[in-house]
C-alpha cells in the first residue's frame, strides 16, 4: 500500500470514528426524563414556595374524596400533561398507575390551596372543555374529573 492509499484509509477511519462519537454524543444529550413533579424541570416561581399545588391522580376518589393511587404534582400552568420540551415526560408516581403517562390518564384531582383555583382542560394549551377546580379543598378532599375529562385531559391553568 502506498503512502497516498494509507492516508486515505487513515482519513476514512478517522471520519468513521468522529461520526460514531458524534452519534453517541447526540444519544447521550437526548436522554429522556420521566418525572411526576413539574418543579423538577420548571422555573415556575410557584415552585420555590411549594404552595398552590394541584395533585392529579390516576384513579378516581372515593365518596370521602380520597384515593391512594399514583399521582403527579403540578404547580402553575401546565400547557401539556405529556411533558415539557422533547425529552421530559410527565408520569404518575406511587401505587396503582405508577409510571403511566399523565396525559389522558387522570381521573381525579386535589387542589391544595385555599387561595388558588385551577381549570383542567381537555386539550393541550388550555383548549376545549374544562372543569373548574376550587382550591378550597385545602388538600383534604379530592374531586373526580367530569365525564368529559375523566381519562381524557391534557393541560391545566390558573382559573
């Protein structure tokens, strides 16, 4: 093999190694995160105080407003229950429903503030039918989502 051939082969090997390294770097930076609390990935000012929480539950609440199912914890406006950005996915955490995506799978909610009210919406970006969730429950009594939103919900916003 002459010198020119060796240079071409070395160049091809270097190019292949560089391409492989870049592909690996892209995969590493594109890691998916599955979280059940939007404050883990959000700079919402409510996250610093921890107040005005809306808990979203996988199962319905009983006649006493209680469920022990998996939940997600959201503060402030959430334009899409699927997640934030490309690689952040909102899931339920806890008992029944653990690891299930929040979007279109919530059955009940619990407003934990006497000062903040929410609306849960059928569609992402606060669209379609919505249900008013009063914060007067004081974190003691959840409510079931109405028949249009039960397991078919996509966002929440301050009411």
